[in-house]
C-alpha cells in the first residue's frame, strides 16, 4: 500500500467515525522523517519554535496552489538545516549564506520551477548579506522566506545582525550597543529600497491573528513567483523560546511586545523608521560585564588576568587542556562553561570552544576548555591533558588524542573489553548511576567535575560551588549538585587515592 493510500485510509476512518477533518498534516511533508532511526514522526525543532509554524504555512500553500511537484526548496546552514528531511519536494543544501546565489542558478537553469530560499537571520542578514542584496537587486524570480528571531539559535545564542538594541546575548553580555555593534538590520526595509523586488512584506508569528496574516503573505509570495512576476521576500518574526530562555507563550508575547515595535509589520514601499538612541560604551572589565562579583562567599576571589592568583590556591600548571565529550543533553557544554568560569574567577586566562550538531538532544557534542596563566593562542585542543568521556563513543573517538601521561575520566564502571590505551591513565567512575541515586541524572556532569577537581587539583572545589550557585536557581537542584560535587570527590578519595591524608575540608589533596 502506498503512503498516499495509507493517509487516505486514516482520513476515511476519521470521517466514518462522524468527525470532520478541518486541518491535517500537509501532503507536502514526508509521512515519516528518516533523519534518525527513532522519533520519525517529529522534527528536531524545540517546542514553541517558529520554524514549525512557518514550515506548515509554506507546505499548506504549496499544496493548495498545486506547486509541490514543481518546487525546489533551498536551505543553507541554520536551525532549519534539516528541512530536506521534512519537505517532500526537490531539495538543495547550500553553504552558509549562499542560498540566494544557489537559488539564482537553479531558477535560471529551470525557470519553470518554484524556487524557495528559506533562511534565518544569522544566515541571510550576516554571512549572506551580499547574496540576498544582489539577488533582490537583480530581481531574480525566486521567493525568499526570512526567519528573524533576533539571535543565532543553532550556534548557541550569539548576537545576530537583527539582535535588538540592549538585547543581551552570549557575545554581547552588556546588551547590543549601536555605537559599537551598530543597529539591527531591517532587511524588509532594506530590500524594499531596491527597484527590482516586486513584493516585500514583514509578518509575525506572535498570535493567531498575525499567523493568519503570515499565511496570506506566504501564499502571495508564492503566487507572484508562480505567475512569473518577479522577486518576492517575506520576513517572518519568529519566537525562539530555548535561546531566549522563555516558555513558548512568553516567547510569542516577546515577539509582539519587543520585536514588532522595532520591526514593524507592513507591506513595504520605501518605508522609513526612526533610529534608536545610541548607548554609551561601558568601560568595564569582562568579568564585571558578565556580572561575576569579585568575591562569592570569600573563598575564591576573582583576579583579573595578569594579577597574582588567590593565595588560597596556587595553580600547578602553566597551561591545562581539557576535552569533554558525550551526547547532547548530558551537560557536556555546561560542564565546560562551569570550568571556564571557575578558571576566570581564579585569575586564569580561559577559553571554551564548543562543537555540536544542530540537535538540542541526543546528538554528539564535545568542547575544549583551556586554563592558562598566559594568553591562549588558540582555543582548539589537539592533545588534551584530560579527557572526560561521558559515553563509549566519545571514549573511542577522542582517547587516542590524549597527551602521553594524560588522564581519562570515563563515565562507566569499567572499560570496554577490547579497549587499550597505554599512554594515558583511565579512571572509570559510574557517574550516571551515582547521579540516579542522588535523584537526578542531570547531575552526572557535576559528579565528573568533582572527580576531575579532586584528581587533578586544577581548580578549587569551593570555586565550583560558588559558580554553581550562580547557575542553579532551584534550591532542590542546587542541593543535588552540591552532593554530586562531593560524590565525585569522595569517589576519587575512596577508590583512587586510598590511604591519602585528609585535609581540613575532609578531602585528600
């Protein structure tokens, strides 16, 4: 039985039961998403993400207009990088920012096709600015859907060209300042100043009313291309709950209350807007900008680079390189961030370099952490002093890179039988099992951090507690993490450093 007939049977069964089908999954979507062996009926998008809504609006329009078999969907790098797993149309994957250039070539080679360029703000408005401006200026007969969520979503929340003035991000922790980073790019207005574009509109996914307006805009843009009229551009203000740290309802509200006043909704014809007032550049050290106080409980004082370290702890290394690896969702990147901030608090030069796939969960992830008394030349670590392997896949992949005489912390009770690595010392610690007993598997990374600190003495455990207090807001989770940190240290003392002399804090150094 074909997939079409399966869908027909399901719908006929619903109708036979006395129900009326008002909305259903568009036939423009694949029945199953074969990106992974599991979870083939859901996308990789976060709950509340605007991409899902935009995808549905586009799919519905293509189906209703009878354009599915004529459509070529072009998607570059971004959260929508896996769009080709979802849309049952022709698909072309292109390099970061290059979608309009590729779409131009496709449309000129196949003028009878409907060519869609689907891009985010970090793609279209940053690395791809030249491509979109010149494609629009040439009046290429393509349709561009521009998802604007005012942030880099896939790569971790960096400032985008569309980030609002005063909006904080991982690369603008003091907020965007026009005098330093410039103003947000208004792409709809910018495109509308060119002579060639036929249709330019900005819509929003903030509420049902605006979503219906977005639905009309999507259809209009595709109709213009279908009729061979010219270049069409729809900017879609979209929520990003995960990176904005909001729930889906709050994220939609933020679109309405914060984004729309800056990016007004309209069908544009040379529309002008008033500039936002400039802000004064704060002359402050980075730790102060990051709101890291000089003392947190009086244990490990923050020391700026170049100043002597806290007398409570003398770092025994010139440079210490750590690689942490595992699956997304295991706290791999968070552990790296915690160690980095700890190093900063103890007066060290630090770097943190993450590497991960577009999935928020279950994809592979690793990060490089460098702690140094001198300026760090490169954040990339080829041969780490310590590898924290949170699963077997990471152990096998990264263990051969560990420097001779280095250390591996492996999140299991024992090594795989066929695994050998003579140049490094391995400590097996069943951190996940230990975390379960404490009440939360999420504490696995903190147990491994405790073991790392106790075994290497690279940073103070007291500093770790201070950093955790700034990151963990829930009292019950803070208590679990405090116990997890102690559990990791105790494991080293009881099973690795047997017979070591205890220090005043009860642990062996």
